[in-house]
C-alpha cells in the first residue's frame, strides 16, 4: 500500500525533532454545495530541526514514532518564515495647538 503524502504549512517548531503542520483541504458542502475549507494539524518528525515557522513542507505517512507522531517531513516545498523589515520613518515635530 502506498504511503500518503500531504502538503501543509509549519505552524510550530517549538518541540525537539517535531514540527506541527497545518494541512488544508477544500470540500463541497453536502447540502448547500458551497466550497468550504477544512484543516487539520499533524505532528511530523523533523530529525535535524531544519524546518521553521511558515515553511510549506511535504509530509509522508510512516510507522508510529510516538503517541501522536505518525508522519515524517519529506522535503521543503517553499521556504517561509518571518522576515525582519527595516522602516525609515521620519516624524515631523508637532506644534502645540495643531497650527503650523
């Protein structure tokens, strides 16, 4: 039987050798027919702690590694993460009373 492979976004990398991956899927509502999003979080094994918050990764089903961990990160699809942005803001001095 082939192993399932899912693509999702890393939402947490705080635990050692584990990342939490949020996988979203779109399904049709059974009665109204509208397309709605369903999401689920999976714990995936990250041996080298190389995946960070915001990365889009591919996870593969494996034999149970722990009580909640039955997935392993296969590879990174898109690098994400938070980026520092420098802002050059010039603040004009305000005069009392609002008049210039």
